[in-house]
C-alpha cells in the first residue's frame, strides 16, 4: 500500500516525517533518503500495533486531501510503499507438507490430550501470532 508522507526540515539536511493517515506515526532521518527508509519502519511498527489490537487498517487518503491541512504547510510530499499483507488478520487456507515422523508425534500428542490435529495446528498458529 502506498502511504503519503510529509517531510519537514529546518536545515535542508535532516528531516522529520509524518504519516498523516496514521496519527502518532512519525520518524526522522539524517538525509531525505534515510527519512523515507526510517518512516517505512515506523509505519510497519504502527501497523503491527494496530493488528495486535485488532484495529482496522484504514486505506490512505490522497495527498490532495492532506494538503488542505495547515499543519503540513511547507512540507515535502512523497509516497512510501509498505507491504501490509503481513498485518492482515484474515484466515487463509494453506496446504503444508510435514515429515511423517512429525505428524505421528502430533497425532500421539493430540490423542493423549483429547484434541485433533487441525485443532492443535490452529492453536500453534495462534500462539505464533502472539
């Protein structure tokens, strides 16, 4: 997803970056390029927090809309591209291949604990998401 960001500088060298569509998400950089790189990291951390809180990820608005906000006057606008698929909490069916020995161990475990293979794997996936 492409996020519009606005950069501000006092000295033309170091930059502060704000992500208007993610309130509280901002970053800095010692150069223009560093600022764009660091804001991608900040966006990923912000989106991870939203995902952990089961909050929706809102689609970004256009730069034209954001430019109406006087807080961003004099800023330099840019886009950063962020892969948001890893923050998508929707289920996706996958097929996996495991060694028979491991499947036998899983089956023994779930049999003694009154569970099922699919239930065990679903629980393991939920634990991995924490």
